[in-house]
C-alpha cells in the first residue's frame, strides 16, 4: 500500500461546532508534509486557513468556523505489492480496503467492499464441505481482483483529471464538461461517462456468483472434479 500525493497529498479534516450545537465535517486536499510512516496527525487550524487564503470567500467563511482539524494520508493499493488476497492455507482472505484501498475520486471504496462481501457470501453459500473452502476463496479472488483493480486505477485517473494545473489540458477538460450533453464515452468526468456508469453501477454480485459458479461446475464436470455445493 502506498501514500498517494497531489505532489504527495493529504486531507485536512476540519471539525467545527456551530452555535446551534450541530457539528459537521469538511474534507479538502492539501500537500502531504506528514512524516514517513505517519498516516494521521493533529493539524494546525491556522495552517489550514493559510493554505486556502486565496480561495472563494464562502469557503474561507466555512473554514473560519473550524476549531480543530486533522491530517491523514490518502491511500491507494498497488496490486503488485499484494500478490494474493488468500492465505496459502486457504482458510483466510482479505476484502475491502485491506485488499484494494482506493482514492475517493469515484466514491466507490465502500461500494466495492460491499460487492466483495456479496460475492464471498454467495460463494460460501454454495459449499457443503470444508475441503471446498480454499478453492472457493481462490475463486472469490479470481472474480473480484480484476474489477477492483480497474476501479482503483480509474479513481487514480480521476484524481489527475480533477487536479489538472491551469493550461490547455485543463481548458479542454472544462470545455467538454460544460458543453458535452449528453456525455459521451471518454467524458473527463467518469461519473458522467455512460460506459463507466454501466461498469460501476450495473454490477450484480448475485448474478456474477451464479454465472461463475455454473461455469466452474461445468468445467469441473468435464474434468471429473466437481465441488459439492448446497442445492
């Protein structure tokens, strides 16, 4: 797992209490100056306000209400650093952020974690014998890893799109986002891209489990090696 940066990037989390005793949280991006191996720390409200001193007055008004803030590093997984999600003995597996931490730019971290749970639960519901557990966990990783890797990479790509420096690429991005309607495939805002929308929101964990399980059973039947499962 690696820290990800704008040059290196951290988040200020700003906690404020209003005069009606309601609290709120605001997050924003800032250069990462945390020490190595420190993922979160208390931060200076004055530093935070100074960093955004040239921003919109409405934002600065909100920031002026903050009485405390913290910094934490955004994390993004590198699949090359995690060769397997499943323990060699096949009795333990990772899911969610432990397997595929992602940046927040597609807002899909929780969603793909829930998908993991749906797929894993669906697969485990199929078996009747403990001896099938290692093979089912391997199948879970086989099913989930390509999709979660694609989401992680797409979220990192969206970060680069959102944080473009002023210039021709930024101007082209803004032009497309303000004039292209309906959005077309390849739209710089991937939330609006119809292909990415279908990929992100059209996933059906139950259907994927049934399709994959039936395929595995069919291939296993031809190979004379079919897993037992509940009917």
